[in-house]
C-alpha cells in the first residue's frame, strides 16, 4: 500500500493478444442451461411468493422471514436481466430481449434504458474523463477541494451509506419510472420506459384484485427493497475499493480497467448462487458476453485473472468509508484521510 501522496507502482497493461482468445473460449450462450436458469429462478420466486402469501394469514412472523430469500431471488432475477442486456444469455435476440423485458419488469427496471446505460458503464469504467454514466459518482481529491462548502456537503451526503443503500433503492422504484430526459434516453428507451410502467401498473392491479394489497406492500416491496440495496452494495464494492483503477482518458486501458478496476468479491457458495457469480466482476468486465454460469470456470482456468484485487464479504464493508480518488497516490481514500492531508498541507514549512 502506498503512503500518503506516494505514487503506486504502475499497474501493468494487458495486451489484446493475451486476453481476447481467453474470452472467446467462454463466450456464447448454452440455451438449455440459460432456460433452465430462468425456469428455476422464476419458479422459486413464484413459489416463494405463494408460500409467503399463505403464511401471512397463519404465521405473519414466518411470512416476514420470507423477505430475505425472496430478496435473494430478485437479485438472481436481476442478474438474468443483466445477462440479457449483454446479449449473453440466449442466442436468439428476440427471445433474449423478451426475457430481459420480463425480468426488468419484475425488478422495476426499464430493460432497454438500463441496457444502454450499462453498456456505457462498461465502455468507460475507471476513466476519469468519462465518469457519471451508470456509475456511482466519484470525485478526485482536487475536484472535491475546489467545491463550494454546500457542494461538499451535498457530495458527502450522497456518499453516505444510508443514502446509497437506504435511499438508493428509491431510484430503482421511483426515478426509473420518469427517466425520459436523460442524455442516454432515445426514442426506443422512452418507449421501453412507458411499456415497463404500464406492465407494472397492470401487474400491480391484478395482484391487488386477486390477493389484496398486503402481499404487495408487505412482502414483494420489502423483498425488492432488500434486493435493490444488496445490488447497489455489490456494484459499489466491485468498483470502489482502495486499490481501484482510475486513469485519464489518454492513459485509460479497457483490459486493465476490467481486471484491476473490478474486484473479485469472494462470497459464500449460497450467495454466489443468488448473485449469479457477479462477484467475479473482473471476468465479467473483460468479457461481458460470458454468461454468468461460465464466469467461475473462466476465472479458475486462466492465470490472468489471478491479478484482480480480491475482497471478501467481511473486508468489502471497509470500502464504505472510501469516497475520493487520490490521483497522487492512485488509490481511494476517505474524508478523514482527506482532512489529514489538508491539515498537513496547511502547516507552515520551516
């Protein structure tokens, strides 16, 4: 680890000849395996909702416990949509898009709009000159220092865990319903947002008329809120760790950003199942057309992936205090360290 303001040893760049052949070996959908994943995931989600509804009238405490596995299944549903957005889930584009739309509705996400933003994220992750597209907002130390006090307060509030993970799911539930005027939103994306909203209204109306409002408000929405908070946390720790990769546009490299700028989050086996092995984020960023069920094999069979930064479930929580990118030492730091740096810089020289 570098000391304060001491530059890190430059990370090595990965040549295209070194990684393109590796990615090609794992790219391409296994239709049977993908369809089985859809059937199992949505089948368990449906069964869990039915069980939760049945328990609500008999053992409300047990019904509340169903929120956790249902949240996990909604994360897995989102991962299916995520793979569909990369065209990696099924070999048939129309079927791929249909499943992407359905899983997008179930996870309150307009599929076409999210797909476009996510593609831009992959194309620019770690590029200091192209931030803000599908990313968690990150400022450099110098940018933060130049802000007016109220803007500093705004950024500090935005980066607070309560805002990111407590209020962040509201973006998924509410703000995605009205994201018509984003720079990334064209006519196709606007139409998709309207169609997603209409489907959500229709499904909600049918659910309320058939089973009542309680299962919707007391079972599905809390499960989704938990899933959304968990999904934001996963995305956060996979790009916001201390030794992350950020470079200016002319120095930015796609493969280096993928392997060194996306962490390998080691999770217990059960969480790997619920998250579709998205903890192998370095593999996914290098080869976004690799289906989720091949990420583990790709990682294990190729030494190139051993160079990715490793986080565990316990150490990942420490990244929550990292809020600024220090270009001098090339690492993420927290506000406490920033203020220490400012105090040291303000001391008179002798």
